[in-house]
C-alpha cells in the first residue's frame, strides 16, 4: 500500500527531474553564449575562458537596440488593443441572456479553429492597400485580430465563473451607470485574467518571426527575432553572438512574466474552473 509520504517523494522526484530537464538547454544556451570564438568543445562542457564580449558584440554589431524598441512598441500596443476590445466584447457576452449572445460567443470561437495562414495573403494585400506595410501598425492590427478570439473566450469564461453579477447590481443601486459599473467594478475584478492574457499574448507576439519578416520587409523597422536572424549567414553563422542575442531578447519578456505570474496562476485557477 502506497503511503502519503511515498507519494510525496515520488511527486517531488518527478518535479525536480522535470525542472532539471528544462534547465539543461538553458545551461547549454548560457554556456555557448559566454564561449569565446574558436572554442569548439562540446556545448555541455563548461567554457575554459568564459567571456561577456559576445553580449557586447550582439548589442553593438546589429540592429538589436532599435529592434528591441520596435518589439516593445508592437507588443505593448497589441496587448493593450487586445485587452481593451476583448474586455468590451466579453462583458456583454457574459452578462446577456439572449440566445444571440451565445451564438455570437461561439462565432468568435470559430476564430480559434482557423489557422492564420489561411488569411495571410488577403491580409497582406489589405495592408498594402491601406499603405500600412513597413509600419508597426500593420503588426498591431494583425496581432490584435489574431489574439482576439482566444482573449474573448478567456475573459467571457472568467466573467461567468468568477465575477458575480451581485457586484454590478450593488454598484447600480449606488447610482453607477453601465459605463461606471464596467470601469470601476468589473475591470478591477478582471485583473487575474487580464494578467494571464498579457503573458500569453505578449510571449507569442514577442517571439513571432514570420509576420514581422513579411510585413516589415524593406523598411527600417525590424523586431528582435528578425534582428537575431541577421547573424545567420548563408555559408557560416556566428553562433556565440546568436546565443548571446537570444539571452538578451529573453530579458524583457522574462521580467514581464515574473511581474504577472501570480495573475496567470489566479486566472487559470479561478477563471477556467467554470
């Protein structure tokens, strides 16, 4: 018969083992990033002469600084647009009792089933007609539309499961109109799910390579994944600089995750249980 202590030991063993497996590629990434040129030892062996010159070279020998600014702007504007429009769309869907509300909700969910590649060419031609190609606004519009179905689903589910309508009824009794109730009562209660959306959408937008490569081609703008790709040559690649640039690109999004991780846990623990 399995004792509780044996089960706890097994659970901790699996957890620590999984953590170790995850940390192995992180260790190899850092080890290769601090490796001097000409060091061809195996990636899992510590470098004999670690150096930080690769980080300096990655920052100064490419468009990484301006690309980071572009990525921050695109990710911030896209996440803000998604949060604003998804919240405004999800609130009436969650509170309305009409059949049309459920139909509209499931209509939004169809967007989760359609790959964005299906609309890639029409969207590109539309951006071209609007003269938005080569600007960050083409990416902001694209990402906002792409992330909207999932965001509406998550916020609507959270509202139905975790935000009681009694709070809104009490606010209306106190004299608040619908807009005041939404802004001052509902939105503050949505912080867990909004934090979750910032992380999930932000990571996807920050790491996207193909869309910026397509929409910003021929312009002075580029995002971090595209800037890192510039280190890859046809016949040779400077891998230490590439790994150093990858670590630099991880810092902003990792900081955002650490700042919002408690909201991610709360959002999944409470919003998705219903």
